[in-house]
C-alpha cells in the first residue's frame, strides 16, 4: 500500500502516532482513532480521549507520515478528493 491509498482509507480503529504538531503537548502521542470529522481526529490514548485538529499535525498511520492538511476533508469526501 502506498501513501495515497492510505490517505483514502477509513482511519477509525487504526493506530496513530502524532509525529509533528504545533502543540508540543500532543507531539509523540499514540492511540487509536475513535472518531474523525473534517477538521478533527479523536484519539483514545493512555492519557484519555484527545481531540486533535488535523491542520496542526502530521500523523503516522500505517507506517506513513500523513500531513493533516492533506486529509482535512470529511471521511466520506476524502476518497473522491484525494487523487
């Protein structure tokens, strides 16, 4: 699987790690995506449930570093918009 295909996948239920973030308290956080909207990912981690704005973070999902700005679509729209 390549990065483009991964960006089209359903993220709910996947393991995620925040690689880079403008909020230093979120950088390095690991957990499971439990919900996703156009602008946010809701991640369940050891510290609890955190809402992370997509546009401020780079996520490691499935071994790929994915810039949150590239996936700032509703999950159902992302499949069509990412080419």
